[in-house]
């Protein structure tokens, strides 16, 4: 329902906001009707906002319109300040969201106490930037207590699909050859001194010792191996920038691409049948890891794919990973790679689908997953999606307490299922200097590791049918759900985003299991407690 100004007039603050928004509209050359279609709203709603007749209850509709018109980060910040002033004006009352109002999948709701925000807090609010189409990034340091994230994601139902045994994966950051002592489905090798520089320190001279130790350890533990490439040797690209590593590796493509194709072929021949998948570069859209063009990367991908398929046809070729995708410039490189046909040469696309900070709810990465899928679809890239890492600054983030970390570790994988990803590699295993620790090398595994192990057991041999949350999916508010079957029996996994709710059990529920290994029989219709720690409901 709309609410008009108290006096029927447009306030000065609302007029200022409208003038800025109209400027963006005129610059874009789009009509009200065209803008409405692009932001999934009506012509009249966009017109009301651009004329100042109404001010939306949240900043999200203004941001969606401005982003569609090509507004920059600074311009979005200016619009936010204008919207804030309009909110505090005395002549215009907020327009409450109607059925055609754009509300992005991740909404930042600023409570009434925003009037007392400090300048620092307000600057952090203004740092929240919407990616094209509705993927919202969180401030670079941490989420302020004044900001409450309301995360939404589209429900879906498909024909049942088997969950790959390798789905619950971890990235090993140790070159010892030791592997997790808790149950996971696969292991990815990175930061293990197995970069190209390490494996081929001189042209045609290979050093397999470290990689051999790691592959032997993984195969002995029954873990399929994904090897990630990166780190051009200094001899292959002597004039390109040095990488962030201390091994003198470089970020540029090799001067002679034949060196790259020969190296990839040598690895695939050496480890035929022992390495299951090859990720062709890490963080290839970041200058610290790859400073060549996307055209260079596409050609390297084509050559590497050809070499692997020739040497080991059973191995899976995974396109170079793309990360920091809340940054529009980084996202644009993914688009470029896709438009140039890079994904035509791979069976899977690797991205760093992870929360901006490990202390953020894992579900906050779902709108970004939608934007990635949309970009690939627009480029005609029909590939499976794998998440193979975290944020670039993960090692500098603050530790997450044990209980919250355990919940977030499990929900990282569940959010991946919600996004319909085929593999999720948690970053990382082996290190104690990350926000959520699974198990330091040689040390005991943590509560987070035990939760990941239990979730892996729940998912073994299962097929996923659907995922949904809240009223759109016919569920109680705040409830997230994915539905599975396993050996002819159905089960649900329920969770909330860091809150506790008493909810009637689903029809047919016979028992409830927790990630701590507990199990409880359930009477028909009895309430169950749902928290940020997922539970499994057995049906029938």
C-alpha cells in the first residue's frame, strides 16, 4: 500500500533524491517502462520514485534503479545520503514496499536507531554496494551491529539429482602428505608448494617429490584429488610481475605458450588415474595471481584442456577460478572469460563462492551465486559449478568462535547445495591461522570438522530434490529447508540463520538428528527446535 506525503507535497529532501535519480535515468536513455522491466517493477513505481512523490521504505529499490542506469560506487553513496535525508524529512512518509517493489535477495535493513549512527558507521553502511542485478557485498571490515541482514534466495524444485561423493571437499594447505582425520569427500591441493614454479623449476626439469607425497597421502585416505595450477616459473615469464609467493613465481602467462602446454601434459601423464581433476589456475581474475589478459587465459585454458584430455581422458578439466566477485571489476573479468568462450573447454567452472567474511552467514553468498549463474547463462556457458576457495583476505580475518564456526562450516556446504553447485571446497584444512579452523596439521579436529563430517555422512548416497526458505516455499518465516531421498527414504535438512525457533515438525517426521550425533524420536505434529546448527528430519 502506498503512503503519500503528510501535506500532499514533495519535501525538499525527497525532491533532492528524485533529482539525483532522474539524472541517472536520463543519462541511461531508458524510459520509465524500460527501467521498470529491467528492475522487475512497474513503470508507475519508477516514475513515483523519480518524481519524489514517494520514497521507498528501504534503499534497495533506489539502488537497483541506479545500478541499472550505470551508477558508480560514489554515486550510490551519494544517493544513499539523499535517501537518508528524505527518510528524516517531515513532509514525505515512507512508501511501504508493494507487490511490484524491487527487494534484492540480500537486503540491508537499517533500524530506526540509524539516526544515532556515527560518521564511521554511516561510512560503513555506504560501503555496501549492490552488484548488477542484486548481489550485495558487506563492508570490508565487519558487519555493524546496527545492520541486520535479511537474506532471501529463490526456492527451486528439480528432478532428483545425485549428490556427488566428492561434494564435501576441503583445500589442503599442507605439503606434509597428511590428510584430514575426519570424513570428507575430496581434497584440493593449493598452497602446498605444488605450483608450476615448484614442479618445473627449470625448463624440462621436473620435481615430483612434494606432489607425489600429497597424492599418495590422499589416495591412501581414499580422497579424490583436485590439483590447482598457478605460479608461472620465472624462467618462463622473466619480465612479468612477481606473485605474492616467495618462490619467485610470476603472474604473467609464459612468453611461449608451448611451455605451458608441455608442462600440463607432463603432469597429466605422470599422474594419469591418480589425480582426478585439474583446476587450471587460481584466482585468475586477480592481478596478484594472474596479470595476463582474459584472452591469454582462454588460450591457456584451451591448450591445457587439450593436453589433459590427451594424456588422461578420465580427468575432469576445471576452468580457472574467479574470486572477489563482489567487486564489479573482478566480476567483469569472469564475464569476459565467458564471452570469449573460455568455458567451452572445461567440464566445470571454478569460482570462489564464499561469504565476504567467515563471520557472515554463509547464505549471504547466494545472491552472488545467482549473478554468476546469470552471467554464464548470458554467455551460453553450460558448465557445472564448483566453489574452490574463500575471500582473498581470509587469513587476515578475525577468528570465529567454535559454536558459530561449526554452524557456518556446515551451512557453507548446504548453501552450496542451495545454489546447486556440484562441489564445495572449504578453505582450508591444515592451517590454524584462519577464522574457522577444521584441523591443524598433526592436531585434533575441531567441532567445525565434526559437523562437516556428520553432514558428509548425511549426504552420502543421497539425491537432492529441492531447496526453499520462508513463505515463498510454504515454510514458516526464517526456516531454510532442503529435501533429499536416500535409499528410498526421504529426509529434510532444516536450519535458520543464527536464531532459534520452535516449529511444528514436517508431516511424517519420525525422528530428528543433530550434527552433534544426537537423535530423538518425534511424535506426529510435535514441535522441534531449529537453530543455526542444521538438523535432519527423517520422514516415514
